[in-house]
């Protein structure tokens, strides 16, 4: 592993001296002129910055440095307060840096950091190896100790165990699928704020240590203290949050496979309409239907594929369908435009100043290409403007995977190369597309679909899930990637029901319905528009079940969209792992394919053949079975009988589930009456999560008084009675 060899040449920084402190920051000196700054960046958040003073505070930070800072942080200024005091102990002098009940203790010799909350120790760095630095290669190391029961989450996408202990990851290696947030169920989190390479050893070399190597002249580390939901809240407040998708994006999607014509896809979509299967968006297949012309920078529809764009788009719109289409930030080799932009320096260049040529992909229909240098402000602006034309002509959302394997020898206009360029290129591509589709709207609304991962990716929903096959393992794979991304701060992963790129033989009717049911209780999903993976490929009984579950999907849209609206405020994902939702329940964390859909619903998807499913109901709450209405105490395990028309679903006591009407597509929603029915799980104590929420719960004298339920059907739990009083509803115990 690279990290192990890096550690051999690092000098450990074992001694520090106090310099000064103020209301938000304390400064310390280290060896060789290095300086350590510890800042109360926000309540429960410490920021540690190490480096030479001139690197920490350059006199005139350039435009490039400011742009990079903005890519990583949405909030640069500190908003916390710090109380600093010195302490003496048998091991030597140290300092206490307090934020309310959160304490960071810094030992002087040897250097060591200890973090606690309300007197409870959360984590400590390794004595004598807390910080290391190799000035020759500008490399920092940081090392914390791990307890035996310290479950580590985040760090990006995985299809395996959500506890990442034992993993070895490198940030700019696309195959590692790394994101920069790591947190523990014990109540701490770490974020390394850099575009440079970061190497994570999460107990791979030593199971009791989390070792990190950070490349670059400055180590910029944020330490979060709090339960996982607090960590995600602070992390996304710091690095940015997603904006709201539109209502039409919440409906079901249909993915066109390669080689299928628009007319064929439209005919298949019309089958959905005829069978009353819900559908809203058709995602066009590669190659990109729009692109730069060979001899001029006009961005137009491909005439061979779309002879008449207005008729093409209009055909789908007449069927109440929206279009998403792949986008490509490049220009084809051998065209006049390639030569012209190579001369201008508008393409990524190699050491000799020539545009680097990438091998053709499906998005370019096999043609070799060069990438636009999106660090160049004129190129970035041009691509945004050209993309916006497509959306003005009727496209709803772009689809763009731009995490290319960029060699070390390439350099961008801003001077970026190597790991930094590999990190920021997909970020810039996604940001430009977001500016095109949503940046000019007030408030901003829209999505960019991509599988790319990079720091601050959570700003740009939606993350697209994997397409790994058509068997039970592939179903579990897409579920685990969604939960791991949620643990890493990404609010939404959409799922694909099967994979058009793999043989469909494993897709049985039972698996198809189980997969669909899980997708219904997620942020969103897409059907694959190949005959063997469409509902029409199965028998009438299976098609009837598809109809049943798609009705459920559209009824859930106000709730799911409300969860996403909540994510804009809190950073919490739509599908929440047991570790994220119940960090103090160690038993729940072992049931890591169960999840919370928002705050109110526990979902236990069926991941193997059969009707009997074991479910664990987390302790601390009671749970109501949506299928039977029965109430169960938390901290218990049950075997549930689940036919293909049901799914183990449990409502969390004190919460409500607000459902919309039964519709076939989002255009049938009445924006003035988005809700139809309210299900109550015990006595309501929490205001429900729902789109454009105006429902409020108040507690008085043992009853719940709810405003905002005018005209809605109310289904109370057993033992409750409902009384309407004008615009207010009173829920009380049945007498």
C-alpha cells in the first residue's frame, strides 16, 4: 500500500509551544518553523491547519487558490467560540480548547489530541505519531486510535460492509470510489479539506489505527463532534448541500438502451400509459444526441439521430414525458474545432503542449476525443451556455459521467495536474451542467445525473446507482451503495431496476417485484427499456403487481420529496443506514440492509427468494406494521410473512406518513392539493416530513393538535380518536 511506504520517510512532530489565542482560534508552533492553528469553526467543529506560516496565510491568495477553496467549502468563515486554558499533568503541560461540553485537549510533549463530549472520551490520536511531515515531498500524516467497537462509516461508496474498518483507499483513484468524510458511531467525524491526494488506511495495516496521508504543503482537517446526524449536518453545512429537484423528476424513469430509436422508446413508453404504469422521464442512451459541430462551436442536435428536434421532443411531451440526455464535455479528434481549440489552449494538454487524445467511448460513439479545459473560464462559460440551449429546447436533465482517467502528465489552464486535476474535472463538469440546468433559476431547482464521486459531490443531486447485473446479488449491491453514499453525505442515489448491459436470464418474476418494491421505497429509480426487463416481459399476475407498486410510488412522492427538502436543510439522506439512524443500538447496525426511508419509515427489503423475512426493530421506539396495523416494541426481532404485494414496512411511533393521490404521472398532481391521506403511528409527536410542509403538530394536555390537515383522510392508529375543530385536528386517546 502507498501509505505504508510514505510513512517511512515522515518526521513525527512530537513537540509544540503555545503562541497565542483569541475568541475563535489558538496558535501553536511546531518544529522546523511549522505552525498549528486550531479553530472553533462551528459549535462542535474544530478546524486544524498545519503548515509554514506563508502557506497558511499567503499575502495575496490567487484566483486559482480562491476558486479551489470555493469548490470545497460553502462556508469559509468560523462561527464558533473557543475557550482556551492551560493544564499541567504528570506527562507535561497541555491545553484545553472548549466549546461548551465539547473538549479538545492538546498534549505538548509528546503531541497528542484527545476529543471528549460531556466528559466522555470519543477518540484520541496515537501518542508520538499524531502528526508527521515530509518537507521534501510535501506529505502529512495523521493517526488516530480505534477502539474495538469503533464502527467507521462514510469514506465513499461500497457494495460491501458499511463499516469501513479494514479498507485501504486512495482519493483520486476512481475505482476506490472515495469521498472525504469519515465518521464513527461513537460520535466523531473527520474531513480532510483538500483537492490533493488523500490515502486512507482504515485499520488495514493495523486494526487499532486509522492512518491518513495527505499530500500538499498544508494539512487542513475538520473534526466533528456529535452523533452521526449532527456530523452530517455540520459537514454539509460546511461543504454545501443539494438544491431541490422539481416535481416531475420524482416520477418513474425509463432508460433507453444503446441502439434503440426514439420512436421505439416512445412506443414502449406508450405501453406504460396504456397499462396505467406510472412514468415521467425517458433517459436517452449514449452517444450524446447533442454536441459541437465539426467546424464551429455551435452545439446542436445530431441530425442523423434526431432529424427534427422539435418534433422529437414534442412527441414525448405530448405523452406527458420529459427527456434526460447524456452530455459530453469534449470535442472529437480530427475535426476543425479540435485543431482550433487545441491552438487556443482550450483543451487539456500534455507536457509538449498538445491536446491529449482519449480513446473513444460509448458517449462519443467510439470516436477518439479531447476534453474541454473547464478550468478556463471562457471554456466553462461556453459549455454552460451551449448546454442551456438544450434545456431551453425541452430537455429536463443532463446525464454526465466525467471521471476520466486523466494521466499525471496533463495540465489544465489553471495549472492543475495529477491528483488535483483528476479530482476537480468531474466536479467542474457537474457544476457547469448544474449552472446550465438550474443556476439561472430562482430558487435553484433541477438535477444533474452522474455516477462521479468527488469532494462536495452532495451539492449536485442525483447520484446514479450501479448496473451490475440482474440477480439477487445485484439488488443487494445497489442497496448497499446507496446506504454507503448516504453515510458519506450524499442525499440521493437513484436505482436501476436491472441492467441492460447484462443477460436478463436471472431476472425472475419474484426478483423483479422484490427489486421494484425496494426501488419504490427509495429516492427514485428507472426501468430498463429492453424487452426482457420491462413489465410486459412477465405474466399478467406480475404486471398487476407492477401496477400495484407503481401506485405506491406516486402516493409516496410528497413524502420522498419532503425528505429531499429536509436534506437541503440537514444533509441527511433519503435512505438512512441503521448506523446513521441508530448509532447507539449496536444490534441494529448488524442489520445493515434494513434502512430508514426518511424519519418515519423502516424498510426491510426482501433480498432473497421466499416470503419469510426477519426484521429487527431498533430499541428506543415502538413500531407499527403498515401491513397489519400491529404495534411492536423496539429492540425486538420478528419473522414477517411478506407476499409479493407487501414489503416489511414499519412506521416509527410518534411520526406520521402523508400520502398523495393515485396518479399515473407527476403532471396529474394538483399542486394546490398534493396530499390525500395521513397515516398515524401512535400519538403524533413530530411534524411530518412532506413536500412544502405546512402541517404542524402541537402537544397540549395529553392530546396532539394538528394544523394543516384540511380535507385529508386521516387513518389513526388503534386506540386513538380524531376530532376536527375547524382548521385544527385533535388526536387523543380513545375513551
